[in-house]
C-alpha cells in the first residue's frame, strides 16, 4: 500500500475489516438465496418413506472404567478402538466383544482415537495436547513402541488418518488443525481459520480427495484444502458449538451436529445449508453424527442418552435408539455399513445392527 | 431467572434455555401446565406435587411424542434437577405412574450462576446436623463429605457453623408446608450438585477450558483473523454455485443408487454378521477376493471411483488394462496416490522413481501426457513434493482412465464375465445348508493340493507371481463354497500401450484356452452322491507346441489328478491351441452354462521358458457342496462339459495336428484342472479368468433342482454371442467356455453317462 492510498482508504483495523466482512456476508447470503429454489424434503418427495427400522443392540462392550469419549472402527470391519476419560485406550474385537489390547495413556480425557487405514496403527490424544501413535502387535507391549507425533498448544479433540498410515490430521482446542508426518513428527501443514476450539474433522470420501471439513465452537463449519492449507468454503448456521462433522458419502455435502440440539446438512455445490434436523422434543446437544453408507440415514448421538436416526433426505426422524445410560459421546457406522457403534459416558460401547 | 445477570463470558450450553422454557410451561398451571396440587398419600397430605403420569401425558401432548420419548425427556429434566421425586431423595428417576414429583425452585435451577462451592455445601450439611435427626439425618456419603470438609475448611468452620445456625433459625419462621417444600428443594439441589458416589450427574462437562461454566469462549481476534475472513468471503462470493434443486437432485440420486448397497437399508446377503453371527458376508466381501459377488461387480459400473476404491475392482481393472497393454496409466495413478500418502522421508526417492518409470523420455512405462502438463511436471520436479505429479495424475485420471479406459472396461467382455460369474450369496444359502463343517476341512486343503499336484505335471517351472500371493489361499473364502487359490500371472513388462489408440480397431483374436478337467473328490466324501467308484486317472503332461505361425501359442495341458483324489470323474484333455496375438473374452450366455463348477485348478504356463506365467486356481464349489438335488444335475452337466471339452480339443487338434488326450471318468466333476502353456504373452491371466469365469459361474445360476434345464451341448454353441472376437480360421472361436464347441456333432460323440468312463484317444 502506497502512502497516498494509505490516506485515501483508512488503514485496515479490526473494526473496518469486521465491517467489511459483515457487508460481504450479507451479499453472500443474497447470492445464495437467489439459487434457493427448492427444499430437500420436496426433492425427496418421490422416495418411499422409511417406516420401519430393525436396528437393535447386538453387542455391548464392557471394560472401560470411565466415560468412553471416542471410538473408531478398524478397516477390518470388526475391531474398534476406544478411548476413555481415565486415559485407557482399548482395542476390541467387537464381534466377539473381546479386548485385544488395553493401553494406559499418561493423561486423562483421551478425547480422540483413530485407526490407521492399514489397521496396524492407532493414534490417540486428549488433554495432553499430543497425538500419539501406537503400532499394534500381538506379541509385545504396544506401549513400548508408542511415538508422539505432534503437539498442539491446547487439548487435541479429534484425529484422523488421511488415507495413509504415514500422516495424521488433528484438530485441537487451540482452534487449529494440523497435518503431521507420522515418521518424523514434522508438521506438514497447519490450518488456521477457526476462532475457537476445533471439535471435529472429517475427510472427503474421495480416494484422492485433498479436502477435509472441520467443525468448531465458533459455530462455523469450514472446508479445507489439505494441500494449500487454505480454507476454501465456510458454512454458518448453527447457534452453538459444532461438535461433529461428517461428509455425506456423495462427497457433496457435510452433516453437522451441534450443542444447539440440531443436525444440519450443508451442500458444497449449492454452497448453503439445505436441511435442519430438529424436533421440538429434542433439546439436548448432539455429540456425534454419521451417515449410513448410502447417505440415506443420519445417525446422531445426543446428550439425552439417545441416538436419533434421521432420514437425511426427507428430513424426518426415522427412529430413536435407547440403551445407553448416559450421554452418547461418539458414534460411527462401520466401514462396510453393517453396523453402528456408539460410545457413551455410561462406560460402555454398543454395536447396533 | 434473569439471564442478564449472568456473566456473558460464561459458557452455558443452550440446552438449559430450552429446558427452562419447557419447565416454565409445565408450571404454568393456568395455561394448561402440569396439574400441581396437594396430593393425599395415605393420611398425609403432600403439598405442591404432581404425578408421574400427568407429567408424561403433558409432555406427550405438548411435544407430540410417544411415551418412551416423553419418559426419557422427563428423566433428563429430573436428572438436571428441574423437578424431583418427593419420596425418593436418592434416585432421580421419573416413573410413568402415580408417584409424586415436585418442581424445583428456579433459584436452584442448574447453570444459573456459578456452581456451588464447598463452603455452601458445608453450611448445608452442618445445618442438617442441627436439625431433627429423623427427618434430616445425613446419609453415609454426606457424613463422610462433612468430615472431609471440616478438615479442609477448618479455618472457616466457625463461620460455617454460624451460617448454619442462622439458617436454621430463619427456617423456623416458615409455615410447615413451605418448610417442607423448601427443605426438599434444597436437598434435591444438593442431590444434583453433590451426587452420591457412583451416581450419574448430568452437570459434568468435559474439563476443557472453554466448556466449563466460566470458560472464555472466544479467542481474541487478531487483525490477521479478520483479513482471512474477508479474504474467504471475497472468494466465496466469486464461487460458482449450482441451483439448490440441481444439487439436491444429485444427492437424492446418489442415495437412491446406493440404497441397495447400504446394509442398514437393504438387508445384506446372505446375512448381516452382527445379526446372524455368520461371517460369510465378510468372507465374500473381503478386500481382495477371487470371485467378487455379483453385486460388488455391479457396483464397479457406478463410477470409476467405485471401481478403484475397491481393491478387487482396482485389481481386475489393472488386469484388464494389462491385457490391453495400457496399464501404465493406472499404475501411474496408483504410484502417485502412494506418493501422496508416503512418509516425508520417502518423498524425494519416490518422486524420482515415478519420474524415471513413467515420465522421463524413453521411460519403460511412459505415460502419454500433453506438453503443458509435462512442463508443469518439470517445473514441480525442481522442488519435489508429494504433490509433484498431481497435474499429471489428474490428466491421466480424467482424460485417459475415466474417459477412455474405464468406459471400455465396463463395456468389455471381461467385465461382463466378471458380472456373470459373480457370486450371488442369496442363493448360496442352499449350499450352506448342506454342511458348513465340511467346507472348512475340505476346502482349505484341496486347493493347495491341487496346485502342488499340478505343477509337476506341467513340465515347466511354475512361477507364482504377485497375483498368487495376494490371491493365496489364506485370502480365500474358507467358509464359503468357493475356495480359490490362484497363482497368477506375473507380469514383467508392458510391451506397449494401446490406450491412446482406438482399440476397437485392433482385431481381437481369441485363442481358446483348452482345459483339462479333472474331476475329483479331493473336496471330500460329502461330494459323493454322484461319485463313481473309479480311481483317479493319471493325466498326461501338457504338450506344448508352437505353431510358429503366431506370436502366441497356448498349450493347454492336462492336469493331473492327485492320488489323493478319491472319487473322481475326470475329464482330461490335452491339446495345443494355436492362437492369435491376443485373447479376449467374449460373452456367453450365463444361464446356459453347464452347471458344474467347482474345485478348479487351472494353470497357464508360458511357452517361453524364460517368462513363465502360470496361473492356477482352484475352486471348490457348488458341485462339491450342492445339495442332494444336484445329484441329478451334475452328471448331466459333466456330460456337457465332457462333450464340450472333448469336442473343443478335437477341433483344435484337428486343426493343428496336435495330440490330444481326453479321458473322462465318472460323472461328477468337482475339480477341474486346467493348465495351459502359452507364449510369453500376458494372456494367461485372461485365460485363467475365462476358465474361472466359466467354471464358477453356474453355481449360482444353474437351477439345481431342474436337471432338465441344462441344455444339451449341442444347443450351446449357437447361443454364444461372440462379437468382436475373431479367431484364426482354424482355431475354434470358443470364448469363455473352452469346452463348448461349435460342432455339436463332435460334442455328441463323446457323451458320457454319470458313471461312465471314457477315454478319448488322440486321433
């Protein structure tokens, strides 16, 4: 900026920029509304209603001595890793309900854990601000080979392997996301843009996809280019913390779950919110959401101990799953879509099918 | 409650606002709230209470929900302390009956102010000790808490006692009814905030700085943040977006398309393992399988992404392209994917490797990209990263693979064959009924035996390539009717690519793989309903002849049957086929396929000894495991097969003057061994696929209960739609089914009966 320009237009201040942002937001909203010609439920009108779902609890995994905070399916479709408030991480054969490994972390509130695509590695972290990987082997103590890959400046809330055992993507209470090289612990890319704790991340379903989505306590949902580190799209709409984000299997939309007791669907191509999943009777926050493999069903775990199953397209609730005796903290459809796992503050995990 | 009094920096989950709104409505008795009155319980009157079922009913009506949901919601509100059971101070549970509840005073609602501290708790406990023991006596856990507090707050204890005494004095002024109510409310408050050990408390939050009641929610925004926001918004404005209707239509279509692949929407076949405890579904659908299910193959046609994201799909696609000499594109694509996911330390090396193999001038597998992209690559090569080849990969993916190779693959006979041979698990149940225990024992051992037995018979070294590894028996479907072990083609090099050329111009010639069919009962005794008492025949070795007239020959050798095979019906033949340069699959009419399918061993050996390619696979399947109804069927199938085989070989032999031996023993053919010797063309796997396709296909398709439906061999040939396939004038154009022949007469000549045994000598 040259000096003359500096006189003409006042130097950028937070106030001026905020004002500019407000104006742009309004303009953007107008643009979006111009193309808003129909509702999802109308488009989905031709589909049959899902009347009856025979989803029942099929397994209960008992063994944690504290609140289960996170879980992740193994690519083999039957193992689950789960982490809990007391610092334990357990690898389950969910099919037989046997525990295959139990690792004690040197921290409490292990809020994130994830299986690597190979199934030979798990990562976890939490209040220790770190992401640690453990290679899984049956013949020795897995803690011996643990490796700290990256460190945030606040708690780590979520982590995921981006189609590779060699990298790990994390989200943190320091309001950033980061991509780490597992082997060297090198920070490959950091992602700045949220103004509050990042609570959840998810990868775009495409194999080659370089995008991921993040949800944060700043109520924003951001889409990122993993390669450039730039935020490429943002969605507003939630009235409270966004606790969970998940890509629709088509890759063209993301579902979110929030403390405002709603789930929402944001379409990337239409660039706007296209559905809100809420009911007056649902007043507690959503902790976790996931789609069935076709994307027709949206499962959401709530603080009121229930799982609500939504018809993604018709925007109506299909059914309620009761069973947990405390908040449902995490939930995930198995990789082949045959089952749904839920983890709860009641110390158990359940598998539904 | 006055929300304004709250510190705005405080974090307060929005659920509290909603709960409070609802509870206020409940208490608004004038406008249809929950009826609250003095309730008579025996002789005593309980003031200001309401009944469980009134509450539940109110919730159901107010929110339009079912009883179960209303009950759940009521319990939540109770857990948070908005009302509490009058007669139970321990359990905060709401029942849908006449039990009594009382609303909490808004003063005691949760998350109104900061959470209570220990001094307040100590005052409360101390107060209770000063009052009537019978009514206000402390619980054990409260006594313990009190003694702990006394220790910890020793310096404040005088103050605490004073406060407690003061409060007791004040409460004495109250009317009895009011006193009962306020006492119960205070007690309920502490029940929520200081729950007995082991009890669930709803108020606990994740102990992260921003989520506790006094968490500061927003980080101070820097000018950098603001700039970034503006930047993002500006970019968003210029973003191209589609109409909502268009976007949503796409999504609805996607969901409709995939509904049948969603186990929670469309039940899986044969069954969902979590429900039935039967893991067959997983075995049939494991990452790499020899024979994918028909449904899975169909899915590959949905999009290229579907195909390449399935390891089996990717592999079949690669095999197909390899046969077309154009698999360098897919290999490049995979290599770049691998690069992108590699450890940082490997990047430099892998970038160079990829460049050397695919992009450098004269590279062994040079891919064809335009100059502009190439320039980009060269630019990127200066600073190698995991994204160096992204542009080139994109080019290869969209222009070559997606627009060219993929559609051709989906239209190809190769794909149609995969589709036709795909397993249809729904029908499998019948086979499973027959004996699951048996399968485990028999199938796991049979294939390898076959493999071993076969190898020496070929008179050629067998090289098991990469395919054999991953297709090894450990991957096979041990619980299912199919047990396949294939040692496949090891591909050395792609001679050159047709990917850019119009492949339809290339004349495909089919060389028919001939087959030696060895029917045996290595699969076990159970196979036996139709078994004959014959001993296994020993088989000839394959003769391998080169006609010299073409670049490839396939000699199909007879496989030999092991001594261990107890019950055998054997079809053996040996012949050499003169072939054209390429083999290609062509369609056949699946339902007409003879219904013998089954342990198959098949190997192909290249004639060129320096490059041997052997593939073999084995398959134990329907014939071996089919139910008794198939007793009638199998023999006739075998007949067909035998006929076909024989005739095929005859034809071929006639044309080329090769020796042929074909012996047919027994009727059932649980094992088919195929060995073929071919030139150094990467043809073998196709042969193998074909044979495999042929042999395994009938299982789901053949109507076992109706032997009549098997068409006689003489009818088969005309039904084959052979299209783009041309064969040497001499060679018979038998496509996938090597034992089918155009010449019905010949086929007839060697019909066999179930128990018959016949040996066809070389002419």
